[in-house]
């Protein structure tokens, strides 16, 4: 029946880790004012802000699997805004400010923990680049500071700051307002609010093609029938190029597997988030106690949510080098997502060759932290038919004009 919930209510379903009855499971209608392709964090956030900020509720979010079952369920939840270039720091700082009020906005616990992020420097060039980024952050109103090795030890006593290791710690950038959140709670909170506004969240609905009329898309063909659309927003991350191929235009993104892992549960020992480009790993401790670790993408292109074992092996070796205290910790599980990377390591957001189709992709390994910010900006872009100022620099045509936003330095290690 239309609007029925697919699962029976279970004991404890009123708790945040029981998503039963948080949203409807409707049949798709014949048409919508806005169709969002992709039911991950960005798609759900866009739907929420369309309703909240612009009163647009005749909206469908199409997800080929289950809500937030792609990269939103397969990331390591780091949230920060200490990017080098003005354009990047603007959208990520906007997002961070939204994170700080998001639990109240959604009326749902997201466990946002502002425990700070340390980016370690191990060479003289690291130090120069790091101090440059700190000063750029300060000019943009982003909280950032340079800390010496003794201050690194005070912030995170378990980091190996010995001088006789392969990559000695020569200092670090530190953003105190950065942190982590519980990704599935974030998705459920956005989904719940969107559903309450009357937006249809349609799962098990794979897009198979598009109906076009000149330079407009008139309908989205899906595994559950064709849906007429006034506006279409593509928020499908690693599968974006699959969709744009259907529409007959190309985007300069490559999809790579990105792996991460967690340890067994441990007592609270790791008070912040530590990242290192040189050693090539980042480590935080989740709310329940497991260590969350990741590094860079697998080098090959692919759409598999898995990766090569040697990447995991290197991550673990790097983690033990930085944190000898973890040498006897046991690996609990690994997983993989699909990241869409652009030539300048910055997102691609805004107009397409079709008048009523908008693009949101290319976030690489930084998509989770941007979730509320890009949702707000995409909703504004759709509602007004013009790119929000925060995303205007990330237009597709920058790869023709040459106005790139090169953030390879910020994305050298996945985050």
C-alpha cells in the first residue's frame, strides 16, 4: 500500500539507532517539481533545505538501494573547514557552521563532537605549506593555528613525537572546531525531516535513463517507471558519470574505491583526529570506542565497494608508526566506498548543458563534511535557477576557462 512502512515496529524503535517508522516508503507519483537522484547525505540534505528554506515540497529523492547506503554509510565522518583556497574554505566553513546547529535544526541526535583535527607536518616543506594554510584560514575567519611538537603532545599524548623515527613530527595545524559526527544518524535526521515536509523518499528505484525535449529533461526513467520532472538534481557521487553518460555529456571525474577500517572497541584513549599526508593515514576514535582509520584511494578506477588488501596493510602499518600504543589492537572490519575525483580535487556543482538539470559531484574524499553546506547551497541553486555564491566557483565550465580551485594539498590523504 502506498505510504506503508516496510518493516514492523520493533522494541526500542523510538531510539535513534532504530530507523523504523522515521519515514514513509511511498510509491512514486507520476510527476514532481524536483527529482533528486541519489538518496545519500547530499541528496537528503538538498531535499530538507528545499522544504525548510524555500517551501518546495513536491520533491522526490530517488535511491537505487537503501537510503544513505552508499558513501554516506561508508565514510569516516571527519568534519573540518581548514582548506587553503578562499572558495573551498567558504563552502566548508558554511557547512561547519550549519553542523554546529544541525542537531537542533533536525530535532535528532547526530553526536557531533568538536574534538579538533591535527594535520601533522613531517618535513620542512610540510611546515611551510602548513603555516601558509593556517594564515590563509585566519584571513578567511576559519579557526586555525600552528602548533609545535610539544603542543601536539599536549593535544594528543599518544602520538609518537620521537625525533628518531622515519617521519618525525615537526608540528601540526590544528582546528579546534573540527570533529566527527555519527553518519547514519545524520542521514536519518535529514530523511525524517524531509519526509515530515511531504517529500517522497523512494528506495529501490534505480535510474535507467532520461526523457529529453531539446535542452530540457522532461522525465526520469527508473526501475519503477518513468517520473516526470520539472527540475533534476544529480547527487550520485561515484555514479555521476553513469548518469551523465545517459544524458550525453561528460564530466571530468574518475571513480575510485576508497577503503577504511575500524578496530575492536577500546577504552577512550584518542582525544582528537590526527591526519598525516607523509605517513599517509588518519585516525580518530568513534563514540563507541573503535579506532577509525583511512588513507588514500585505490589507484584503479571502479565502482566496487571494496578494494585491495595491500592498501589496508599500508594503512595499518602507518597507523602503528604514528601510534605505537595501537600495535596490539585487533582489526574488526574494513569497507569501501566509491569516490568521484576531479582534476583539481574540488567539487563540480551547478549548471549542465540541460537548462533544468543541476550537477553535484566531484567531492572526492570530502563529501561528508560538506553535507549540510552543499544541501543548503544546492537547494538555493534549484529554487532560484542560479548557482549559490558558495558554489559558483565550482562550475563545470571552469575546466574550459582554466579557473581551477586546486586542493590537491588538502586532499593528499583521504578525509
